[in-house]
C-alpha cells in the first residue's frame, strides 16, 4: 500500500471543504491534479474514500475511518520536519559533558546556567571523570565536551582556556605551618607532602613538581591521590601538606588550613597556575556547536 503525503493532503482538503474546487484552491492547485491524487490514494488503499455528489463530495464510511489517521499522518510529517530543523539548528539534541571535581566547583555552574536558559531543548548529560578519562572519552566518541586540566602535547582537539587559578598550600590543622597565612615552597618542602598521581592526574602533578623544582626543592612524598577531594581528605587526616589549585578554597574541611604561596624564596606564584580547558572534537555536531556559542568566552582567574 503505497501513497504519498500529497495524496493524503488532497483527501483531507476535500473532506474539510466538501468540494474539489474549493480544496484545490486552498492548496493552490488546479482541480484535475487534485482529483487524480484522490483517485490514486483510493486505488492504493483499495477502497472508495469520497462520495462524489452534485454539490461536492463527502467521506464514505471507509473515508471516515481513514481520515483520523490521515490527519495524524500529516501532523506527524509536519512535526518530523520541525524536529529535523530544530536539530539541524542545534536547538535540540544531547551533549555529553565530562568534568573534573575542581571544574564542578568552579566553572561548571557558570557554563551550564546560560546553556539551560538559552537552549532548553538541548539535553546535557554530565559525567564526572578525571582529565585523562575525559580525553579518552572524547577520542572514543563517548563524550562531546570536556573540562580538563592541561592538554596532552600534539592534541588535535579544539580547546579554549576557561579558567586560570593560582596555587595555594593546604596543610593539616595541627601542622607546624598551620598558623601562618602564607608559606614559601622551600618551607613547605621541609615537610611530608601529599601529591597528585603522576598517572591519573598528570597535569597537576607536573605543575606542582615544576613549582618545587623551580626553587630547587624536593619534598618527601607521603601519599598520592587521583582526585583533589581524596587529596584533601589525606591532608585532613594529617598525612601531609599539599599544593592545590585555588578552586579548592570552596572545600572547607575542619582539619585543613589554606595558605597563600609567598615569594620569600624567589618563587613567583603567578608563574605556576592551574589551567582548566574546555575541549571537544573538531567539527562539532549542531547541538554542541550551539552550546559552545552560548558558553562564556572569557577566562576566569583566581
């Protein structure tokens, strides 16, 4: 049973107007092609759908049964076109977003607020993951957008810097330095340190290691952690001090004190900043492209 939307539209127009001539006029067509369209539809259905009368046409019993389906078919076809146009314009669809714990504390909210307001038809699927897992997800196509710390060399991802944070020290409440407001890296290196994992948090590990190397310091490592909240839990437990991005200042643990990194040993803290990037594959699909257009373009600093 093969028939076209134009044939269905012709039948509905005749049923609505009760007349072939008026139906043709409502569709901006001439009457003969419209009559042939209805005849072809009746042949395809295998039943007479309209009863021709001297005054026009009325639906037969078969036509009356067919018409509700015909109207739904035309409405679905119109909705299908609308859905396709909305998707092509990026006003509907889904975007899978990866974020780190620190990104969740700092930029995620300011990125999501305008997106949800201006793109209500785009579904955002959020997934917490470390930077390495996000980069793997982007490569595998399981993520569309990531908020990551650092970028691997030679990456072909499209990236934008969205946040740059100074480094601060986190020390246990009972630490000898806990009563200070600032500390130098040289002073901090005299005590056990909790560091980011070189395998699972390589960007922050390299950053902090470079900061200590710059002042010729090599602190003893008491433990490593994959995520910043785990690292701070170790600081809270008194395992050691840590150097972390300033975004963690939002995490207040009773047993942790935060200190600024001073310049007493010649170290310039502004040279060592934790940078957060927004990354995605080149040539983004429409929903992701629309999302990127409404996200804040500037770099926030802390």
